């Protein structure tokens, strides 16, 4: 087909590269695949012909960048490394960012600390002190929407940490792999340190003391240095740095990204983007280390962890990692920023951002820190002495009062949000359940009941159950696979349309996700038949359920518990859940025993996948940890407005 089409564009001997072939194989083709393939090859050859006009060194092969450019993921992105070729030359320079850190950032950081320590100790007379407190905050907030977390790449703390790491390795120190506790406990540590720093800033009046401000910089630097001489790469930045944790949240707003198609990585055995060591960067000690944050670029869910160090771009000999321009807030699925033609529920998830309690808490205490700056006015409004807000460290009642007020105000936005969330989550879920229960027809209820009970009674192992719905083994469920599964389950054909309407269409839906949806629909029917279709009853059920402390799906949990791999859970395997920490309220062995016997509806002493899912759905509330649809962007907007206004005022710009 390429031979037939290439002549239309004046091209000859064009081949399809191995990576390009894999890109086509990974695509979900329409039923009329030949017609769609013809169209994609035509568009790809047209793009290649256009590229050859301005790039005399363009290849004679169709690469992934030429193919499927009209797919949703492509139409919203501008591929800067291909549209602006000299950018790749800039990225390949050792000044991006190794030499910049060593020869510019580190000396400037040392100079700033000397000025803070030895210079005048007031904001009016010390330019470094004024810029540190009045210029840095609005500056970094304004960077987030454009270049995400790039501050972490040029951060002076890790500039010193990198130097310390190189010295340590040159002395023969064997750097350790990252410990598991860092991922689990790092965010809590970052939150606690940030809270302590904001308390220190308020109680010791750090913005008015050059020496104390320098101590704050050196404190964070010491954390970076200690971690750098013990662990490889940048453990401190990824999990423990308080500034890094803040940057992780707001960087997800970025309109630029570094991403890779998984198909472009097929067959790669070196993983130079992660491990480094590519001959393309032999001259650059910084890039030679590979990804500084130890990320798999083709598996990124959002831009929270990527610091845009460009090491993956520099190392990959296939040129797979791409630097793209995309709509602002893409990780949040902000539909009003996208063309009308692609504003649809299939394309726009409510949020792609992965977070946790502690990272959300950091956003809240940042808002509390703004509130804290108005403490004198708050005290006046409540009829208290406003001078309490200026009381310095001392062993007296006034300082103790100042400390307690500062602690409470910092935590106030977070506490308020937590209370609202605790009430809103079950209420929102209850309203959704009630709406579904009241709008479905009896025929739809009967269809979903038939489907689920047929699945439950099959009593097949988990691999067989999954294979019924994912017959081509690609990990997702297409419409034709759903129809084939209906046939295997002996679902009446007249119910197909009803079930498709209930399940909806979702591109790339996994088997686990589909099973969860089916089960949720079934339990809505059960509640409706028990006569509990009222907001109060549904809300009560939501509040009484235990919480799941995991993001794993039921299928993933089942597979983890199935130690012997036979596709079923024995009683002992089921009871092992008590040791895995899945529940917010730990269950005793006796409670789990009761659950097992309730679940074993076939009475054969073992659970199949659907029996397991049924008993959990009856007793566990599944929550999704995420920052709300619009909360974080709004928090960024309010904080930026405050810091920008304050900074312009202090710098004499207003």
C-alpha cells in the first residue's frame, strides 16, 4: 500500500519502520480496518513529504511521529521537537542542565547565602532577602502552567546534592537503591516538614531575618545532600522535599509535557531513558545518569513527578521521548480549554492526577499560610490584641498563644476541606446511586441481574473469566468482545441493547473496570428491590461501609491473594487479607470468616472471582484519592494572585 501511495507525494522507496509498525499494531482499529489503514498511510506519507521539504536529513521511512496524528492524543498536542528541530540540539547541550547546575546555579546559591548571612538583616536593605521572599513565590507559581516542575531541575538544593553525590561516588561510595518506605512515608514527611517550616517562618519572623532565611535554605539543602550521598539519583526530590511535594501538585497544570508512546519502546532492552549511559550523551555527566527521578516515561499518568530534566530525550537513540505543547490543565480534563469537536466524556476523564492525603494537605496549608499573614486583622476582628501576632520566641503566655493560633490557622483550610469531603463523598455517591436506581427501567434491571448472576454461577477460574471478555488478549474490552461474552453466558439477544446502554461505551476500558461497573449496577438493583431507594437510606449505607485503603481493583487484589495461582481463593488465602492493610477499619479473623461463608454461595469451600467481588462490594466502600476536579487549579489561581500582588507591592512595582 505504501508503494502505491508514495508516488502521489513524489516519494520513492519509503519503508515502514519497526517502531512505526508497532504504533499501527497498538492502535484500536475500526471494523473497516483496511479503509482506516489506507487513510492513515496516506496522511503519514503526506506528513513525511512535508517534513522532507524543510529537513534534508529526514528519513526515508514512516516513523511513529508520522502515524495516527489525527488520533485524540495527537490532535491536542503540538510536537515541539519535530516542529522546532533546533530544540533537540539545545537539549543535547551539556548546559541542559548539568553545566548550568555546576557553574551557574551553585555559585549563585553560595553567593546568595553569604549575602543573607553577612549582609544587612532587614528587607529594606538586603536585596537578596527581599527577592527571596517577595520574588521567588510569585515566580515559581507563574512557572507551573508553562514548564511544570522545571524548577526542580535547576533547584540549588539538588545542585549541591549532585556535587555531593559525584564526590561520594568518586570516593568509592556504593549508592543504595531507593527504600520502599520512601514512597509510603515520604509524602507524610514532606507535609510535616512543610508545616514546621511555615510555623518557623511565622513565629521567628524569617522574612525579616537574612541569617534565619539562609538557615532555612541550608536546612533543605542538607536533606538533599544527605540523601544524595546515600541513595542513587534524586530520592529527596521525588518523595521527601517539601518544595518538591508542592511542585508535584501544581506541575500537573503544565501546558508542556515529556511523553513517550509505549509502542515506540517495543524491543528496547537498554532502557537508556531511565538508566542513562547512552553514547549520545557521553560528553554529559548529568544526562549520563538517566532519568533523575527514576521514571518510566512511557507510563506517566501526569506531569507531577517529571522535572523536565530532558535526560530521557538526550539518552534515547530512537528519539522516542517527545516534548509536547498541550492544552493547559490537560491532566485535569478541563474541557473548556479544548476544541468543541473533542469535548466529550469518552475523551475527557475528570482527573488523571494521582495524589494522596498528605499532598492534598500541602495545598491546604499553603492556603492557611496566606490566611496567617492576616492574623493581626483576624485578632482585631475578634476583639483580641493584634500585637500577639508579632510576639517573638519567649517562655510566656503571649508566645504560646501566638503558637497555638498559628498552628490552628495553618490547618484551618485543610480541616474545613476534610470535614466537607467526609460529608460530601457519601452524599454525592448516594445521589448518583439514587439517580441510577430511579431512572432505570424494569427491563434494564432484569438484564443486569441476568448478566451478573450468570457470571457468578459460572465458577471458572479468574484467567478463564477474563479471557471470556478479552478474547484478543490486548488488556481492553471492545464491543465485539462484549457481544461474544454475552453469547458464552447465554444472555438473551434481546437484552444486548439494554446492557450496552447500561454499560456505556468507554475507549480502552479494562476487564477489571468493566467487572466493577457490572457489579456496581447489580448492587444498585439489589438495593432497589430491597426497598431502600431513598436518599437517607442510601446515605446511611454509604456511611456504614468500611473504606478500602488501596487503589488496586478487585481483580488485582484477587490475583495478589491467590498465592497458588489456581484462579480461586481458598479460605486461608481469603483470611490473609487481614494482614495486607486493605481496610481502613481492620477486620478480625472472625469477621473475615463470616465474610468467607457469606461469599461462598456455591458452598464448595473456595471463592471464584465474582463471589469475591460480591462480598467486598456488599461490605466495602471504594474511594478514589484525587484532588477535586477544579479545586487544585483554583487553589493555584488564588495563591498566585496573592503572592504576585504581595511581591509586586514589596518590589515597588505597584
